[in-house]
C-alpha cells in the first residue's frame, strides 16, 4: 500500500492547490525524428531520413511542465539568451499557458539547446549548443528579485532548484534562495549537479542520482553494494544536513533516507517497476517534481519514494523528454494502493 493517510484523489487535489517556484537552467530540446534503412557511404554511420522536427522545453522547464501536468501552478525563474532559440522557448511556454514573467534575457548568453536525433525510435546522437559560465551579479539580482516578489505576493508552497550546471545557479543565488526559504518556512527540493553539489545545505529534499552522489562527495562506491551506497548517503547527511535524501538508482529504483527523532538514519528502498524503457531523458525532472509535490503535501518518506519512483518509470516509456501523464500516474498509484 502506498498511501496511508490520503486517498489518491485527495493527494492529487492537494497537488492542484500548490504554487511552486522552479529555479534553474532551462533549454530547448530539439528533436529530429526519422527512419534509418541504410549506412552512409561516407562513413560507417547510419543515415537518418528526417520525417518530423519537434521543439520542447527542457531542464528546469520540464520540471515546470511536470508540475503543470499534475495540476500545480509553477513559476519558472531562469535565464535565456537574446537569440532566436529564446523566442522558440517563450512561444513554447505560452503554448503551455505557463507564466513567462520571471524569465530574464541576457544578451551575453546563448539559449542552451540540445539537438537529439532519433532514428527508428532510438536516440542516435545528441549535439549540445550552450555556454556554461555563471551569470553575472546583475542577472543574479534580477532572478532573486523575481523570487522575492512572488513569495511576497502570495502563498508559495515549494521551491524546486533544478541544477544542470549551465551557470544560472551561482553560489550567491543558491545561498540567498535557501536563506529566504528558511525565513519564510518554505520547503526546498533540489536536483543537484557536481559544480554546486556541496552548497545545498539544510534543504528539505535532496535528490541526486548515484553518479552525482559519488562525484559530489568525491568518493568511490561499488554500485552493487547496498552498504557502500548507504555509507555515502550518511556522509551526505554529515556534510549538508538535509531533511531527506532521495537517491535515484536507475533500474534499481530509489532509496530515501531521513533522520528519526533520535538522530538515527532510516532508509527505505523502493525497487523499480518492470517497464518497457524507451528513453530515460527527463526522468530526473519528473522524479523531483513529483517528490517535491508529495513533500509539500505532507506525505511521509515512503510515500514520496513510492510515488516519485512510479512517475519516473512511467516517463521512461516515452521517447524524448515528456512530462508525466496525470491520468496514468493516478491509475498506477490506485492499482498499487488497491
């Protein structure tokens, strides 16, 4: 049984009442879909005959899309370049009826774009166009002013920090966001990357994957050893003192940890559900979105792990970066609850 104190319907109604600030790196996910039926005569590579081109929002924007799909109201706070790709991104936000007021344009940056070439429903190549240096102080101030304005303007239930190491999340901005959240008693959920890994002290939920955990702590871990994985999580608690850690383990599911009233770490493992995996792109965005909403809804650790684990698996059945389907997730939770 997943839900103990709430029905699935009550949980999803709670999601629908939530307002969430999402801060982090955004990007355009550009897809070229096609068919492969021959090898190039110029080099031993497949030739993809393009049949469709699609642009989607990625990075922290995919978190906002997942929240929106689940009925919550997201506010996306990020930076774009002043280039044609930024116009594509803004149009995509408008098409999804997402608030664009907290998107800052920076003429000194380009809009991050990931080009994925999909042949016969298999990702064959990715080409990245980006800059990753940190935003300047003026842009940082503008971003923080947006966050402060929206917190002062109405009830915010959660802040999600989605870090892709592209330069939007500076040490100064991270410190200011977490300090403000503590002051206003707003939960903070973080999906980290290596550069800023040790800056997220005292957050409500910290969600690395196993690679990010080992790189962030600079430790070596046998991925098949439960004892070594748990020891790395213990080190994480010593360094950052989060309330909860949700460690994603790919095909092995998720591990959530928290300290009980006596200061003892409690671990709960949720194995992955058997799925036909098409593409793991964007699964982490979905997991942090669902886990954050469950956290803000007052769910206990085992429920946070179970529901976010289900959601992450569901989006892996789709090709490309796509948000969670609310009806599918509802059905999956109901099946396990029943």
